[in-house]
C-alpha cells in the first residue's frame, strides 16, 4: 500500500506540474453552418434510433443476465448479435465461414485455502490475503520460518547472502531499509528504489533461491484487501495462454499485523530488534523463528470458451487494408438475483457498431461500398481486463500491418452531469496520440456534418481517470495502430443495477452513431491510409 500511495503522489505531482502533450480542450462546432447532404449522409441515415432502441432493450434485458463472460446470458447476447449481423445481409467469412472468433479463457478461484498457526486456523481476507492468480497449489507444514528483512538481493544490499533457503518459508517486510532520516540505503536518497515499487522483484529473488512461500507483513492490510477484494471473491479470468508456468511462481501470502504477532509469539521483540538493526546499520540481518505453521492452498481452474463477433464488409480496390470498429458486448453479470444489465455499458456501443455495420453493408449492396475493408468487431472479456481485444491483436484475423485504425465505442447512450440536459456532446480520447490525421479527420467530419461538441478533456496525458488505458482501443494503440475512443462519461449507474435501457437517450446514440459512420467512411475511402506520425 505504501507503493500505491507513493505512485499516487508522484502521479498527482505530474498532473500539477506537467504540461499536456495531447489535446485536452473542448471543440465547439459552428452550429450556424449548413450540414452537407451527400451519399455518405444518406448511408449514415440507415442508422436509426428506433432500431438502436430495439437492440439495446434486448441486450440489456434480464434474459441476457448481465452478459458476464462464461454465462448463458453472454452466449445468448452473442447469438443475438450474430443473428442481427446476418439479418443485415453481412455474410460469414473465413475458411470455415463464421461470425465468431473463439477465445479460450481460464477462470481461477480458490477451491480450498487454510492458514493455521500452532493448530489455530485463521480466516482468509480477515487475517491474511492470498490471491489465486499469484499462487499455485501448496501444502506446507513446518516448525520454523526465516525472517529475511526485506527480501532484497542487490550488489549493495543482499538479504539472501550466505543463506540456504531452499524449500523454506520466509517472512519479510514491504519496502526497503531506510535511515532514521528516511533515506534509502539502496538509492542513497529519499526516493525509494524499484524494490519498493515492484513486488515481482522480490518474488523473482525468492524463486531463484528455491523459497517455498513468502509471508509479507502488511501495515495497511485492510486497504490491501479492499483493493483486491474482487480478485478473491470473483473468479480471476485470464486468457488461457497468459498463465505463468507453475515452476515460475513462488507463493505469497499477505499477513495482517495482528496475525503476524500470533505467528511470531515470543519472537516478536527479537524480530523488531533485528529490523531496527537493519535500519540502523544498513546491513542485512536474518532470524530463525520457531513456530508451527500450516498452509493449504488449492486452486479451482475452469476452462471457458468466449467469442469475439466479426462483421466483415469487404472493400473494393483497397480491400487488403482494414479499418476496425470495435465495442465490447460483455458486462458484469449478476450478484445474487440482481441483474447488472449494462444498457450504457456497453449495449449502447455494441448496438452502435452493429448499426454502422448495417449501413456499410447497405452501401456495398448497391455497389457503392467502401474502398477499404471494414471489420466491425464486438469483443468479449473487456470487463475482465480488455481480454477479448487483447486476444484479437495477438491472433488477428487480418494482419495488423494492414489494419489502418481502430474506432472504439464504449458507453455512448447517457448524458453525464457536465452536459445535462444537453446531450449534443461526446468525449473523444486518443485521436491525436498516434496520428495527427486521425484527429484532423474527426474534426473535419464534425465541422462538415455532425456539429457535436467534441470534448477532449479525458484525452489529456495526465488525465487522472486514465480512460485512454481502460477500453479496447488501447490494445490496438499498444501495437501502434491509430485508435480513437468515443465515450459519454460515467454516471451514477455505472456498474450498478440501475444501468437500464429506459435511461438511454437513443436520439443522442443515433447522432453519435452517424458521426462515427461518417468518420469511418472517410477513413475507409481516403486516397491514402492515415500514418503514424506521433510517438
């Protein structure tokens, strides 16, 4: 938790003193200008509020059970979206024609977990914390543990020096040794070293020395539990290919101060004396503690098949280049009997992408389709960590080198407090991060056709909300594919049971959907693909 507070403080300092590298202003269009009417706007008018309403009401109905990955409700939503794509005349494609890209996931949770000290069993998340993804199955019965200071191994300071710790349980403090004045012995200043900021360094050092399990004394135990509660109470979901091999993992348990005193017993004063000597001299000290410790950990791992959904409109003379328009269709499911329907998050974006696909296909059906191919990509697993889009960029259906941009839509159906009651706005994120031309296109389309307030507030490099990193476009941007993200901001029903379809502004959705279609049309038909011209 000290690490978190330090990083938060550092980030706030950057916010206060750093300059915005990217646009963060509000662009207000000239509403007196006449809106152009041409074939592009005729195609955009295929996108209708009434059709959007029909789709959102289904996707955000109780029958879809909150669309959580791995549930029947999620499958029901995926089948419905695929049926809509088929009804709109978009053919399946691929060697084995389909609308789906299967994605293998693994759900990880504790099947059994116990910690006992001198035959007394303690309670998980009250007395200690063990996160399933960070551990492997373990069975420990020992009469001694080794206090190893801070668990650091460097040329300047080495807690492991001259010790054989193979198959031992060690007890360490967070952070690193400091002087009475708060200076780090590792850096020689008040700035902590990476050993305070990155727990993985300590885990890797323990693994190199064959340590069986690390116990960490947590001064801020309650805060740590609060930060990690969902990782324990809900199954952790990972891509099936993401897991570390068992031999690369060393188990780690975080101990509350109270249970640490029970573990140490009569050795508590010795440990404090040893720690104080480390801080006074800057030299490692260890201590063997005699105590009866039992640990049992057994994980439950379940394979889950998710599905990304693909609506592909093949281009004409530039068909080998592909524009992706993305949104996630999953949400957070149910808690007991409460259904978290996720109308805004993200039935709104899913519906918008599906309707844009319909308009693109209509243009193609009358012989006026886009020059470049367009892939409308509805991804799963976003709520579990952008996993569906992560899978796609690492297993692309079309080469990433041929992918010109990603337009991502996540929550475009509500009006936030800043703009109530006027819904004629959208937050735009990422437009100028990699390509100046992408930003230029978005502004010119808005000036020519849409006349929507373009709010770039959350595009600021020092945006404390970090929205640029929190939706599916980021996985494309990380691969240096220009990406733009459209978003209406959060509201009181975000990730709550009140995110229902009757609160959606479908006229707002229609207007934003038409704007995004026109931007996509411009990108898909430009003579030259946009280039990456910013780092």
